[in-house]
């Protein structure tokens, strides 16, 4: 069965702290995709990143970085020097090569306090 | 502004009714995706269309259907509505297929009473 677990329901940090959001997935597929999305308090969804299972290279985009480790079935997301604007719910997701199997985690709410 | 538009923004209707949600993708995007976000089920992928053809099907109920028209806009039809269908319905688009970055619309909030 495919599954995505975001064990951290809510995290609170103070601005400028680094924070890591955990994502653990389960799949029997050899080819799959992993995603992160952001949903700020305004409610819209924002696509952050897509990773395929053959590319374990870590990704960095500004203050955001992602660590993909197949050995631990994890795809963790780190925000460096967090800002109040990073406050949002963050969703991790998994899809098979065919989008027919597409699963979201339950989300982690990040509160960044000034 | 992502460039993806969804209408209407809000919709209130009664159980048993049928509604149509509309999505216009960004100019040039060929793929449209539909997602549902509800308190009970969380976020779910419903269906994807690519250049007018169904590409992938997720947790879409049989009471729901979708299509993508030649001008690439898409409609999601929800029929025999139940209270549990109350949710935020998002549409997203991407240039090509699922390999691409997706751009989301603001969503349509459906309330079934």
C-alpha cells in the first residue's frame, strides 16, 4: 500500500530559526514521484518541488532545501532562517509513475513567530 | 496570481443537486488537474487531463466527472451531491504532463446543505 506520513502536526518556531519538516513514505513502486506543496493562511496551494525516485540528489532553492533518502523512505524539507511568511501548512505527496496513485500526507502546520 | 482561474469562488447548493466547476488553465498549459480538499479526507487528487484526454484518475467518485475542452479549459461536474462533498476544489495546470511544475487556481468552495 502507498502511504505518506507527516508525523509533525504542528511546529512553532521563532523567526530566523531553521526548521525541518519530515515526510516518510511507503511504496512498492520502483518509479515514483515525491512532491511538496505549501498552503498559506490565504488558502491557495503552491507547488514547491517534484522529485523522481531516480534522483536522490538534494535540492536547494534559496532558503528551502530538500533531502531525499531512499534508504529511509524519507523526503524531508528544511527551511533555513525561517520568516513569518513561511507560516503555512506544508503537504508532502507521493505518486506512482502513473498519477492514478497519488497520495497526500496530512500536512504539517508551521507557525513562524516574529 | 498563478494565471489559473476558477469559477465560481463559492457555491452553496442542496443535497441531490448537480453543479459544474470551471477551470481555465494558464495560457499555453496543456494539462489540467483537479484536487479536492475536505476536513474529513484531507487533500485528494481527483483527475488529470492532458490536451483534451483523460490522463490519470485518482479518487474520483462515480458521481463526479470531468472533461477538458478544445480551448483547454476544464469542467468538473458533481452530481447527486451529498453533505460529504462539501470541500474546496482546486484546479491546477502545467505546460506538459506531470513532470512539470503545477500552478494552482484559487479554488472553488462548495458547500452542500
